[in-house]
C-alpha cells in the first residue's frame, strides 16, 4: 500500500517522536539556470532604463563581432580553401569554398570558419566529389575524392583567402 500511497500522493501519518525534515526536490535544468540568474550579482546591479511613466524600456539589440579563438581545431576540419574561377566568382555573393574533412558536418564546418576567421556564418552547403578513374599506360588508378563546403558569410564579413590571409 505504501507504493500506491506514493503514486496517488497520499501522505503518511506522522509519528510523534520523529522530527520532520524538509525533503530535497529535484529541479529541472531550466529551473536551475533561472535560479542561478536570479542569485547572480550581475542581475542585482543591472537595472533597466525606465521612462517617465515608470515602464521599462527595451534595449536595442546589436550584432556582436565574432572574435577569433586562439586555440581551435579548425585545421582538422578545414583542409584548404579551393581557389578556382568559379569559387572566386562566388566571392561577390559573399560565399567561399573550402576542401573539408570527410567526417566534418555542417555544424562543425560553421564553427571552424567562425572560430578561425572570426566571421559570422549564415549557411553551409556540402558537396561530395567522388573518386575518378585515371588510366596511365596499363596501370589503372583512382584520383582521390573529397568533400567541399560552400560557406555563406553574414553581410559585410569577408575572408581574404585569395590574398593569403
């Protein structure tokens, strides 16, 4: 019956000899974050600007410039920039082309470009180039395939790939 009482939410009768201690409750991750924000010293010191009527004013949202990270693993994901006639033409649309690792995902590529070059990335498109058959005399071989990524940057951001930056 004790199990059913716990499930149905029934409380047990309290014995007179024992002291009651409050039970610890588990908080969800969202509740923990809200509690940390509420207790932080920054939350107490900041006050929102108020108008003459006493209502709080909304803050203007500004885009932050992305900073380069000193230690990153971009060299494992971005193997080399691809500089061709077509890829240099994509520069006018704020798009750049890279040869990337076979295991790299779109999110990893986006993070690597953002961290290494310090620019905002709006989109990543991936193209897998298959290996191609090459015949040299009697020997048949294959040219190695690779994965390339077309990265679209935020308006106003540029990467100096052709200049060697």
